[in-house]
């Protein structure tokens, strides 16, 4: 019979190219599945064997009497069988062999129906080594070979496939090889001990490593900054150094990488927000330059996201007191890393408010404002203040205020006062208010094409079109739309701020946040809606009457109340006499022995209560306040005296009839009652401002000038008028100018020697330039000639 011809055609080279990859993948998968199934079957058999051995060893022992009877019956049966055997046909050697085999309980003579193990009694006497020797061992199988398909060769006869054998290691053998490699590494490390380095050598080695890392970081950063679009891989390499594992330089290297990446992102990020591409945009064909720019933007956003995640994880690990499994960095060093991470986040918050993930940075930074660490809290607060200062539109401020309000509510109002003080730095000066229908002017609407054709001729339509185009350009130039958007954002922001303030006033009136709330209400009171005025004034008066507030808090209540009444509250019929009485009664709580910080609030209250409400203030009230303020100027620090006397000057010019306090004659009946707490009933018209004569001899020259000016009747012109730099400034501004916070003032003595020259000039930091120049002249004379009578020269010289 003829052999059958193989009709299977040799595949062409092109077909091999098309199918070789699929076949190779399938073959590789089949091989892997086969090895996995063999290994699984082998493990299953080993598990069954171990379970069988365990069951046999745990079986209970047979009683001795039963075993003897059973053994005797067995021996009897064996003897009967032996007798039945034809022993005359066997040799002596065979007979002896059979007897020896019979004595052994082999599988030939064993009862197969019994589950009792062979040599059951002997197993109890076996040693541990014997049992270990009899345990099944892993069999080392020969490595199977796998064929790797190579590129085929084509000759005259056709295409010749090429293959190569590749050894495949079994699962069990692979594990054993890994174990042997680990043992060899351990033995090698134990056999070859590392040389012990001295302390100096360790320090030199650490410096060398650190210098190498610094150079590498600088090289990567320079390459990225020089060509950002082609250096994304280097940016990724630099970011990977945030996971530095060398314990000697890990902390410093990570800090340097954090700061370097921050500066790089500040420099290479675009001035717009990068949005993800839509599916349609991804499938659209674009130019090479556009595609390259898209890839760069996508990679940049990805690396920036990973960098922020690394910073966030560093802060979280420090907050939760967690260490990584590698233990490369100690827990103490994590605090320094966290501080650098927070610093980088704060810088990115301020510099990149327009870029991606800015809201994520806000959510991360705002809770850290309430952190127990003072340094981290201050860094975050300063960053948010800068962000408020540079936010012109208000969208970023709105996002921060929302997060702060949510934080305060979630912590049940148990936050640091500095968190709410951030609201005082908001740049909000006007908001949207409800207007009457008459005040609202409808926006100008342009005519439609249909209306133009109906009402206008062809030439008129042409002129109308040009006119409307010009008006649109003017509207864009005025940026009226951005202004409306800004007002809308400011209104929403202020609503959230007031909501937070009112919640604290309602629920936690004894909270340490109350002073901050009252200060914030005092600042934004003119922007509060009129509907809340009555309730708010009642709450403020109840807080003052409760007596639980400090002096500063009560001053904030008074200031808030009068800010409300000075703005939209003019239309309300509310008598604020209780607030006047409270301030008049508590003025003498200010003195030179106490802090001077509250004087600013007092001067602001006087300006709002008396000057701005001049039409609602009676003459008796104005006289009482001027008299009490003059008395207060005697026992406060010089800068406070200057601020008080400047306020008195404004009051005397605002209320001209108060000049009767400069006369010795009494006006009307009654006596002045300085101890009375009601300014309307103290008979201030029957006293005089004798305190001004005492203030004329004050050691501070500016106080002397103001006292002389007020005694002359506070004239605006003439020889007794003040200089412009004093007359054009309010009491609060003068108080800040002559502020002595953190300094000491030494009054001038009768004579000044050259040794006291430098010390005296350093202490007199609040003196004006003319006085300093005069003092310098007299001190130079004293240094050249002799000690001079400083008081005499100062009295004779003109300081104006």
C-alpha cells in the first residue's frame, strides 16, 4: 500500500508572521497552566499523605489482652497453613527464607482489610530521627524544556522554522533554589564580616554620599528647567528620590527633593488650568506640536498629582505617628519632613491658585491651621492670609471660607481662635443688597434681525450694526460682567462667615472664640442685612449685661453695635444709651500699669459713637466724655495720651459749645459728679479741664503740644495751631505712630553725659525727627565742652 501524501502545506512566511505571536502566547499559557496543575496535584498528594500519617499516629492503642488473643489465633492459623504446604518439595534454604519472611509482617501476610499500620508496636519505640527519615521527600525532577520560536529561515527548499530549547524550572525546585540562594547570601555575609568604620570615616562617607545626591538633584532640576517638554522622565526620576532608602542621608535628601520639586512646578506650570481631554478630542487628528503639548500637559498633571500625594502622605504619617515598614526614617525625623511638606503645600497654595488640584491643597491646609504645633499652624495661617490678600475676584476666598466653616462645625466649635481670625483678612468691601424696583435699571437689549428688517432701512441697519458692535466692545472694556460676578462671590462668602458667627453666638457664648466673633462682627457689621439688626443688638446687650465677658470682648460688643447703627441701622428706632453708659463707666479700667492694646478699640468706639453720630449725641453727653477722657490722659502711657487728646480735639471742633469747659465759671445749677456712671446726669458743664494744665508739664513733647493746643481752644489756624502731620491724623493713627510696644522710654534728666548718649537715643524711639535732631545737637555740645542743662535748652528751643 502506498503511503499517503501529506497534503498539509507549509505555511507561508507572511502567515507565520501573522499567527506566530498568537500561537506563542497560547503555547506559553498552556505551558504555564500545565505546570500549575502539576504543582497543584503534587501539593494535594503531599497533603493527603501528611493527613494519613497524622491519623495513624493519633489512633488510640489496642488493649494488651485483646492483642494477645488475636495474635495467638493468628499464629495458630499460620501453623495450619504451614502444615498444609508441601514442605518436602522445598530446599532447606528456601524453607529458612520463608520462615524469616513469615516472622516479618510484610504486605504478603498482612490482613488487607485491617486499617492497622504495619509494625504498630515498633513505631512507638522509633526515635525522632527514624520518623524524620521515613517522611516523604521532594523529588527533584529534571527541568522540562520549552521551545522558543525564532525567526524562520528561507532557502531554495522553502521556509524552515527555527526553535530553541529553554529550561523551565518547576515550582518546588524554584522555591528550593531561592532558599539555597538566601542561605548562600547569609553564609557569605557571615563568612565575610564588613570592616568596622570609625566615627570620622562614617561622617566623611555620609558627606560624600550627600554631596553626590545634591549634585544629582541639581543636575536633574537644571535639565528639567531648561527643556520641560522633553524632560518628563527626569521629573519622574527626581520625584522617585522622595522614597530615598539610605538611612544615612534619607531625611536630608527627601527634604531637598521636596523643595526642588516645589520650585520646578512653580516655574514650569502654565498660567491656566489643564482639563482632561474628551473622547472626541482624543480620537481627533491634530498636528504634531499640538499632540506633543497634550502629552506634556497630561504628564505634568500626573507628576504634580503624585507629588501632592507624597506630601500629603508624609503629613498623615507624622500626624498618625506611623512608621514605614522599612524604618529608614525615625519618628523624630518625620516631624522635620512634615514641616517641609507643609511649607511646600503652603507655597503652592499661594503661588498656583489657578492650577489643578488647588481645592485639594485647601482641604489639606485648612485643618492644619488648627494643629497643635505652633509652627505648622502659623505657616498655614500666613499662607491663607496671603491668599486672601491677592485674591481679587473672590472665588478662591469662597472655597477657603467654605472649608473653614465646615471644619468649625465638624469640630463642634472646638478650634483655635486663629482659625476664625483668618476671616478678618477677607477683602470684602461691598456686597449685593436688595434694591427697590425703581433702582434696578434693565439691561440694554440689542434689536433682533427681524425687528431691524421691520423697522429700519438698509442704511439704518448698517449703522445700527456698527453701533451695537461698538457698545459690546465698551461693555467688555468696562468689565461689568466680572464686577457683577465679584459682588455675587463676595455676597456668598460673607453669608457663610455670618452663618458661622451667628452659630457661635447662639450655641457657645462662653467659648474662647467669642472675642474673635465679636471682632469680626465689628468689622463686617455695615454689611449685615437689616433683618438681623434687632436680634443681634439684643444678643450683644445681653452679653454685656451678663458680666462674663472680658474688657476687650465688651469693647468689641460696643463697637459692633455702633457699626450696625451707623450704617443701614439709621432707619431703626433703637436707643443705644446703654452702650454709651457702659463705655463711659469702663473707661477708667485703662491705665499705665495694664496693657495698652485695648486703647485702639476704645478710640475706634469713640469715633463711631460720638463723631460719626454727632446729630444723635447731646451736648451733656459730649461734655461728660471730654472731661472723662482728659482725666484718663493723666494716667496712661504717652502714646495713649496723644490718641486721647487728639480725640478730644476732634470732639471740641465737632461740638463748638464744649469750649465752656475751658472757663472757670459754672453753667447752671448742680455740682459735677465724677463718680456717677451716667454721662447725661453727671453735670459735666459745671467743671473745667484743669487736667490740661498738668499735661502741659508732661515729659513727652507731643503731649505738651496737644495740651497747649486744647487750652487755646483747638484753633485751626494761628500760632497755637498744630502742625499738619498732627492735625490731619486721627487719634487711632497717632496712637499707632507713637506706639511704645516692646520698648521702654527713659525721661530726660537734668544733664546728659556722653556715656548716656547712645542709650538715650535708642530708648527715645517714638520721638519725632525734629526733636531727635535737636537732642543730637545738644549731645554733641556736651561731648565737646561740658554737660549741659538739657531741660533748659529743651524749654528754650522751639520744636515746631
